[in-house]
C-alpha cells in the first residue's frame, strides 16, 4: 500500500469541520490538498491547479457537486481525473445522479480514513492505467503515421522506377490497387530496342514493407536488361539470381513474364508460381491457359534455375489476360474460393472485349466474396507494331567522338551459343555510332533476325515450316530448346564493318553459320503471308535495311545500313 | 448527562487523526453547527429545510454526535412527507440535543487545552 506516489487532491465540501477533517485525513496519507467551499470554487481551483483526484460533496451552495463534476470532467478532457463523491445520500436516485455526472466512486459519511485511503489508491491505479493507455494509444498512432509516411515515400520512389516502363501503352489495360506494392504485387512493362514488349506481373511473398523491398531490384533488372535488348531468358536468369542473393530464404517472387513480338506475331511466356494467365484468341474459342511450369523467382540456385519459355502465335487483336491470386483466391462467406472455373466462365462469357475487367469484377461481386485489396488485372492486346511507338532512347553523349572506321569479327561456338546472347553487347558497340542511332530500332530487329536465323535454322537445323500452326509453333520452340541444350558443335561468325562515306557512313553486317544453308531463291519467291510466319523473316530484313543479300547457299547473310551526314 | 450523546470511540479516533488540530476541529464544528441550526430555523421551504438537515446530519455523523445525527436524519425524512404539521417538535428536539452536545464538546475543548 506504500507504492502510491503523492497526488494533489482537491476537496470540495461546504461544511467547515468536515472539510478540515477530510483535508487532514488526506494529508496524513501523504498527498497535497486543495480545498474549496462550493462547486464554483472547486471548478476554478481545478482549472488553475489541475489536481489528479477530486473529492466532491454532492450538495453544496452556489454550485452543487453534480454540476461541478460535469465541468471538471469536461476540463480534464482525455485525462482521467477520478471523482469520488462525498455523500450521505442513501436513496438510489441520488447515487445514480452522482454517477451520471461523472462520479467514479462514493465515500459515505462518517468518513473512515482506512476506506478513504483504499479508495484513493484504487482510483490512482485506475488513473495511471488510463494514462498509460492514452500514452500507448498516442504512441501507436505516431508509429502508424510514421509507417504510412514511410510507405508514401517508398511508393513515390518506387513509382519513379516503375514508371520508366510502358504501362501507358495504348494496348495495355490494367487494374491495381494504389498500394499494391505493399501487397507484394508488381506490374512492369517495357519495350525492347526492337519494339518487342516485355511484361511482368509479379507477386512477392508476404505483405507490407518486406513484400515491397524486393520489387525495386527486380524492377531495375527488368528495365535495365529489357532496354539493352536482352531476351526473357537472360533477364529471368538475372532476376532469379539477384533475388536469390538478396532475399531471405522464406521470401521469393511468383512471376509471369511475357515477351510480345508484334512484328513476328508471337508471344513468349514464362510462368513461375502465378495463377494461369490466358491467351484469348480474337477468333473466339477456349481461352488458352498460360500455366505455371516453374518455381518462383528467388527460390532456385542459378544452376538449377530453368528459364525455358513457351512460345505461342499471336494474331492481331488476340489478347493476353493476366491476374494475381487475389482474384481466384477470393473467398465467400463459406470459405469457398472463387476459383479458376468461375474465372474461365467469366472470360468465355465476355462479349465486349473492352468490358473484360468489368465482367470479371462483376463475377467476383456476384460470387459474394470478401473483396481483397490485392487484386491485379492486366490485359494486353496484340496490335500492329506501328501502333506502338517505343519512346526514343535518350543518349547522354554528344556523339562528337563517334568511332567511324573500324571492323570486328566474332566467332561464337557451341558452348557460348547455349547460354550467351551477344546481341545486346554488339548493339551497345553500334550505339556509339551517332549516325546510326535513329535507325537503332531497325538495326536491332535486323540483327535479331539474322542471329536467330543463323542459330535456329543454321546451327540447330530447325525447319521453319513447323511454325505453320499454333501447336507446331509451340513444338518448334520446344525442339529449339532441346537441340540447343544438346548442342556440341557449330558456330556463328559475326563481322561488323564500319566506314565513313561522303559525310555519313555505312555499316556492313555479315552473319555466317555452320548449318546446311537454304534455297534463298525459293524462300524469297514465296507469298508474303507465308513468309511472315515461317519465312525466316527475310522480308523484314530486306524491308528494314538498305541492302541485303545471301551467299554461300544461304549460309552467309550480308546486310548494309547507311547514314547521311548529321545536321 | 450521559455519554450516549457522543460516541467516545469516534472522538478518540478524531483526536488521533487530527493531532494538534483536534481543538481547532472541535471549535470549527461548534461554529459550523451554529450556522447549520440558523439555516434550519430560517428555512423557507421544505427543500431548504431538508438540505440543511442533510448537511448537519453529515457533519454530526463525522463528529460522533450520534443522537443529533439521528434526529437530523429523521427531519430529512420527515420533510419529504407533506404536510409538515408537527415538524417544529422535531426541530425543537434538535435544538435541545444540540444544547446538550455543545456542552460536551466545550468540556472536551477544555480538557484538550488543559491537557
């Protein structure tokens, strides 16, 4: 009973003897005492001295105890100031009035020092508990605000990074909660230098800041490598390695990546742990599921990681529909999942493509599920390449120091061809030539075509006629991957020759492979429609370059780019 | 005068609590009581009368004046039942009891100041 700290106690009592006695009792218990003769004095004294506890006589002249209690409680605000009514009132009605006025306890006359001491101590405990609660509440509020502010800052920084991409392209629609980042949801899209579109929908494990921290490095790898012209495979490998290195063991990122090539009308897919995405054909029919065949990013060591992609043909107005698990995992009140079947029904039932999201969301609503804040939807439409205008690359140098008279040769042999994509590296070298920069899209595309022709048809000996229909398409790329894995010999030689010419200059690219070659005349004589799907992209090469020719029975391609003097 | 008017045990406790101020408490009570009695006599309504009786009852109780406190309680109750015929009787009883009690407290004052 000695644990209490001295308090300041206000005593309001109109009887002089009672006041004297009570003040003495309270002082004897070690507290400081303020006395008032009526309610009005008590309120004034309270406002001035802020005592921690008040003893109030109920019936007093000028202002009675009930009114005084109300005013004191109001003045005290959030702070708990216990009020003990001093009363010889015995009827229920009077006691109820004391409580209604804000009284916390009673002390009956005649006063007992022992009971009064016990009551003061009990009230003091209550008072301190209340103060602690307020303090903790304020602390929680402070922490909460702090956290919100941190999230705002993190989001602002992240948005700067994420908006480097092309989510605003006219053929992309998406729906994502503004704070999706803190659900671990991640949506990235960017053009490659050749005008292909890379898209990533990811979902980090966990919630809050821990789920968001991995997003930044992942976005950087994605944008950095896409901008340099790396393909999905290299980008995936790098993202996986980076996440594996920086994330704790129980953290990883489910991800679905797409590489949309609108020129060659195909889409490359890699799905690690995300719900099935769908390829919705413009000609109708069952949605084609883009199934997860891999573990999420950040789980496997680089040695075990499998970056193998699936490739599907992509006709104009075909659509790709991706979603986060927030959609299929939405629960109704019976803990039932919305599930894949209901989603598929919604996709099939959709009649107006532009209302696809609305239809899916309506289906979710009809299902009656608890709406989740981590629902991400993404739709990409296949369009003609010229509809999309990739943003011009910004170069930081003036171009004054362009190297203008050189040549180089590479020979890439089997072990290198398996894993290494030399094109981004070569493009970087070619970007140094100022006059070529405005053609860099075309240059990228042509180099890409030449290299894949040399690799796929030359070194790997794949027959492009396989790609005539959708299933053949997929089979072609499976076979490509199989042969590449087993590759023991073969080479691709690449010669770049740059020379100045009348103020401008020209670049000659020669690509040579160890394959069997092909009948150039026959392929070029085919109708254009057929050429597009399986014609080695020869027409593309001819269209984009100034001059293109094939020699050595198709084993060697020679392409020329030229540029004028710069203004 | 018998000791029934005042609870001696209460007086003992009061002296223990008040120590040096015990005398002052006794004197204050006597002064205060004169005021209370004045209020009883001057009361112009049942309410005022009940209020005065209630207050007086409280301080008498604290001071151990048990008979006086009981009379005040009766008055406080009686006031709530109209009509008030015969209430003067009760007030007179209170006056008489106070006269007796006052003498006892004065004796106590003398005892303390001499002691």
